[in-house]
């Protein structure tokens, strides 16, 4: 009746979220639209494996999982992801940040 896969042994909500707001994260795999991303076709790529993003929201799903809203820099999409789909890309890792826009008249 339902296509929701439920890991019955896992209940993340008994602990604080693993990632925090503003944290830099990396997609562990390519993320495709499952039909829940408006304006894109099912199967369209929303984030590529290894793409860098930032946690912009934290919600819950099925009273069991944290869902991290991640804004990806390259694609420009904001995607809801589980912890198992993300790696931290924080301090100490070699990650190229996009250049900041130059401001006129600033020396």
C-alpha cells in the first residue's frame, strides 16, 4: 500500500541532530527527484555525489528520522536528506569554496 521504506530499528530522534544549522555537508550519492520536488521531472538530478551544500533547516520524518534541508551550491537546489545520505565537509577537509563576489571600490 505504501512505498515508504521504514528502518524500524533506527530512531534518531532520541538524540540531538547529527548536523547543525549552517554546517557544510557533502552528498554521499547522487540525489534524484522522487516526485516530491516541484517543477522537476521524476528522476532529474538534484545534487551530484560529492556536491557541497549547507544545512539550512532541520525537520523530522515518520517520528523517526531527522531530515536536513540542504542548499547545494553547484545545482542551486534545496533538498531534504537523511543523515545516512550526507557526510560532514567541515573544518580540516580540503574543499574548494566558490570565490566570493568582488565588491567595487574595496581595496
